[in-house]
């Protein structure tokens, strides 16, 4: 949908969203990391899936993602997030 179809206010909201997308993704990764430590069962699996999706959006290389999927170690995720800060 072309930007002309949105009001000026909506256009600025959309632009700001994409401008701050990296910061939002990083914050979401931090929130998901907390969930990885606290969740159990199905919630834990969902947290892992969300984390990998979020990391992929953040541009983490595929080989690194595959390693993280294999290990499923929250400490490795924490170190990665710390580097990104």
C-alpha cells in the first residue's frame, strides 16, 4: 500500500517504527531471554521459537542461529545480546 494512502500522522508513525526497529528488536530479545529462564513446558518452547524468529529479524547469521538452536543455552543468547548492546 503506497504511503500516500496514510495520513501524515500515520506516515510518521510508520517511519518511526522502521527507524527504531533495531532497538525494539533488541529490547524484545531481552524480554524473551527472561522468559527462557522462567518458562516451562510449552511456554518454554514458544519462547525459544520467538527468540529465534526475533534473532533472525535482527540479522544474526544463519550459521550462528543454527548453533544457538542446537545448544538451546540461554547463556549463549545472553552473551550475544550483550555484544549487540
